[in-house]
């Protein structure tokens, strides 16, 4: 059995710690006794003896190891620890995913199910490809599929190749694509391009998907992407003075308690939980241009989602594809496009100057085609605003100490004692 032992020199002698002396020994034995002995202060050295294998540190602070060199051991241990961290982090983050499934049935023209057909799921933007076979009932299933635009292909000897293209898979969606194979003696292919919106029969989750098209096409005054949650049926403000942007979760969903939703970004929660009041608050909101889509899940969502009072906002960021794409934008607000307030118009006061620029850019593409991609976004805001405030000032009589006009202003009169009633 292989054992690896780290010994910090600071536990043996303080000066060795100051000089950065760290001893590492690797042995191949069990039940080994470890003895630490400090030499006299004049030598300022430490010995570490492990089962007859000696590691020593001398006056200069150098460590000599009679087994493997420190460098090789550190490289080996570093690779092991890195791989272990990646595995455990991946397992931890997989708990609350944004993945979906694609399933369906493969049948022939007589509606009989076809067993053993090769079914391929192809990502039209990134080039990923997954394959499976239909079972005895003609059913196929792809699990843990990232959101994207896919095509599904079915192949079987004696049948034409059938392709169902442009299948849009949204976040946490269970999509269905049934394929019908036509009998053919020659190698032919049937391609279906159009897909219509269908009722979700794979689950009973209710909610609303806000995709990239809605984010691009709909107006968003402050470019706060979570404001689009208002498009979900049943979502309202807490009150006239409170809005989603107060905490990112400050909304009511189908009568549930406000400020209790959880927001996930790429499968990781970005909300902070206040333990006393049970209020959740978002800690980071990405730029609207960096969000691919999000789904407001209101009820009957999977048990993998917790930490929520009533709703889940499941958000995914944009990613690079096999083609390079970028954009530069500037959303402008100024006095020309704004209206004056009613009070300013009544008093003849012009609209205060307002200038706001929300600008930035995005760029994404492949690092290795069909394998690795990148996406970059940057956003900045420049704003200058002015406002008109109105307040009452004392009249000449009031400045002289006579407040009697206040009585008549509110419809009162003074009696004989001088009291306003």
C-alpha cells in the first residue's frame, strides 16, 4: 500500500518554516512509526525518520529526501488533487441542472414501432453529437441535454433516413420528436424542417420561457433582464413601491409569498438567503446581452430544485458556437425621447435634461470546433439626470407671523376666541 505523508517543518522548528523548508517523504510500508527529533540549537536542523527512511533539513534550509524527489511528488499529488477537485465540483454542480431531455418514438408507415433503429441527436450550432438506439417499444431517450437547437436523425436498414431538424430545446425542457421511417430499397433521406409548438406532455411543470428573441425584441428600460419575469402569467409586484429589481426576487408568483424565489445561473444558485425573515436576494445579475434564455418555473418542478418558496428562475448564459459572432450596442435615453411631468407642464417648467447610455459588446466563437467554445461580454453605463422638486415657501404674512390665511385656505373660520374651526 502506498502512503504519502506531508510534514510541515514549522511543526519541528520555527526557523525551518521561515526558510520555507517542507519535507515530503513517500514510503511503501504499513504501520510505520514516525519520530521527530530536534537537534541542538547550534545546528538548527531537524530529522524526520520514517521506518528507517530519513529526511533531513540542514542549516541552509535545504531538504534532502532519499526516496523520490520533491518535485516529482508534488507534480503527482498536484495532478491527483486537481482531478479530485474537478470530479467533486462537477458532481456538486450537477445537482440543480438546466439540462433537458429529448425523446420520442420511431415507427414505420403502418404505425408499428421500429426496434433497434439508430437515433442521432446533433447540435446544429456547436456540432455535438449523441447516439442511441430505439428499444423494443420503439422509444428513444436522450438525457442531460444542454439547451440549444438540435436535429434528430433515425436510420434503419431497409428504411429511408429520416431527419427532424431545428428542434429547439429550452432550459429544463422535456422535448418530444417522433420519427416515421419510410420503406425504401435505395439509400434515401427524408428531412423535416418545420417544428410547431406542441403541448408539453412529458411533465406538468408550469412557467414561462424567455428566450433570446424576446430579450432582443422587447423594450427593457433599465436593461435589467429579470424584469422579463413579469411576462409570466401570475407574476406581479409586491406593491406599487416595490419591484423585482429591489432584490431580484421581489415579486409574487400565483399568490405565493414575495421575495422567496431562487435564481439559478447555469445550474448554480446566485441568491443569498436571509435566515431571519426568509427573504432571498440575488447577488449577481448578468447583462441582458449575456443571457441566452431563462425559464420561470412556478409549480410541479423537479425535486432537484430546493431553496425556494414558490418559483425558480432558471437562467443560462450565452455560449460560443462553431461560427464567430459579435455585436456592439448602445441603448440611449435622452430628453428628446422623454416626456415632461404633469406638474412641470402645469408650472411651465421645461423637462430636466436626461442622458443615459448603456453600451457594450459581445463576441464568441470556437476554440476547437465541435469541442470547445468561448463567449465574452462587456457592458458599461453612463448616466446624468436632473429632476424638478416642488416645495411650499412662507408667504409675506406668514413671514411676519400671521398664519391666519391657512385657516381660510382649508375652508375654516375664526371664532370669537380666535380659534380656527
